[in-house]
């Protein structure tokens, strides 16, 4: 289940902002991370199976003071919109998939390759 969490971090400059974003993106399950707020002091992380406490503690250790502001489910409106677009296709529509066959270098003509034979 996708979660959206907001963490407020005390960041002084661009270097600490990029460091905090690298830490957030480095966790397993993170799909996106963005800066929020007027002074860009909040990081919004979206992902599946992301541990909010682990993220906050890593930011505290490596960047500075970090406070977990909110944790919520990602909005389900996007899924409903995708389902609606799928139903708009004609009923006889069959998607065509092309799968390339790898070339193994076989030769059709097996003529003599040696002039002595």
C-alpha cells in the first residue's frame, strides 16, 4: 500500500537539501521524493513499504533535526481514473505486442566454407 509522508528537516543550504533527498531516495520502496513548504524545509516521500521512523532517524543522524509531520495513504483517485480510461477502449480491441527474436548468427546456406573440401 502506497504511503505519503512529510518530514520537516532543518536544512541550511542547497548541500544539505540534496543530501536529505539522497537519503530519502536511498531507502527501499521509495518511488518519489520532493521538497515542500515555503522555505523548502519539508520532504514529501511517496512509496510502498517505506518505514517512516527509519527515514526520520536516518535524516536526524546525517542531516540534523528531523520531525515526522504526517503519514497518510496515497490518494486513490488516480487508480479510478486509470480504470475509466481502460473502459473507453473498444470491446474488440486486442493489443499487439512485438517481441524481437534474438539473432543467434545461424546461416541459412551451409555451403562449403573451405575450398579444399
